[in-house]
């Protein structure tokens, strides 16, 4: 397993018995990311049996309460649990002021560094990168400044074909790294062993895109094109498109249109209005455009790729 998504909460502004507001836990290449942090996220993380200490990077889409009101409490719990490693929080300009004001007024002591990465660009930009993963913003169109996030695995190392490698005593363990990087091996007599003989193709890298909250915006599809899994808000049925546009949200039909245009492999809907007791009506609408659409299930891990 290289990537797995756990949807912690998928409701819109008001929590229900069945679901808390937006929050997701993403594992990718042994990296652990929290995406949005609505009210109730701590409890859902506990139910998902996620170790709080694993979370070093938190990505907040925007500063509406159903996407960030759980963050101060979570950070406070980190301190109570004895956290020492630094925490990185990515979000719109204003997130530092919000968090530090709460900590100051409540006299909350942290005991560890919090690095704020405040975002303001209206263009997609890479905001995180290491040797295995990169994260890009997906500019959205909501009532306030908002970003989705695209998480992408980098190209993986090639796999050693040990049956072939073992035929050549000149190839030592110290050579394995170069082989995995795709380099040929030159024998002492000058003969070149092609890399494709000694190695197998790696598994293709996978990607995940999170998009909530936003009006219908075609440029999203261009940024996340070819994504393995897309989560896109679907607050209303299309019969309420006027309300969706007014409030800065999408319909289930529009979410499916984005998935189709992006040639996504799979779509998960979320952020449903509380007016819908039966979410299957949203699912059915989306499937008329994009058949490989699914409803979220809280705390049920989803394999990506």
C-alpha cells in the first residue's frame, strides 16, 4: 500500500449524528497528512486509531468554521500528549492570527514549534515537496479565499530483478541503488548490462485531489487531470444550482462534470447539505455523468490507485 485515504467527516456546516464536518487523513508513501480540521476531528482520529504524533503537516482549505474550528483543540492536545516535533500548518493568510490569538487568550502553552505556511496565490503552486511526495494547491471559487490540494507521489524506484542480478557476481549490494535509479551496469570487460534486464518497472505513482468548498470551476479539472481519486464537494442537487452559485458551492452534477473533464479514475462526493437525508439522490445525479462515483463512508479507509 502506497496511499490510503480515511474520510473522518464529510458533512457541511452543521454536524449530524452520522457525520462531523470536513476532515480527512491521508497516508502516502509513509507520510501522514491531515486535510481540514472541522469540529469533532480529534474524536474521529481516535476512532480511526490514528496516532496524533504521526501528523506533522496539516492542510486547511479555508477559514470557515466547519473546516478549521477543530484545529486549536487538536494542537492543544498535541501539547498535552507531550509533542516535541515541529508542526507545519498550511492555509490562507489569517490562519496564524486566528491560531495565535486563541492560544494567547486561552494561555495555551505549546512546547513545540508551529510553522505557518500562509497562502494567498490564486494560481496553483507547489507548497510541499520531499523525495517521495509533492503537494500542489488547487485554487477554488468560494465566498472567501480557498484552496483544494493535490497530493502526488513522485516516480518510484525501479524494482530489482534478483533472478537476473544474481547471475553477475560483479554486481554488489552497493550497486543496487544505481540500478534502482535506472542506470545500466558495466561489466569489467566493458559489456553493458541494460537496466531493463536487471530491473522491473515500478508501480505507477498515484495521486489524490481534495476540492471543497467551491463553485463549479473548470480550471480545477486541468490542475488535477488524470488523478487517481478526486474528492469534490456536492452540496446540492443541480435543481438548486442558483443556490449553489450564491453560496459558493457545487452541485453533484457539477462535481461529476469536473471528474469527467479531469479524466479522474474515481470520484467521491461530500459536503452535503443537511436538507438531504438520503444522499443517494446526489450519488444518482452524479453517476449520470460520471459512473465511477461513490458516497463517502466515515472512518472506512480507501485505497488510492
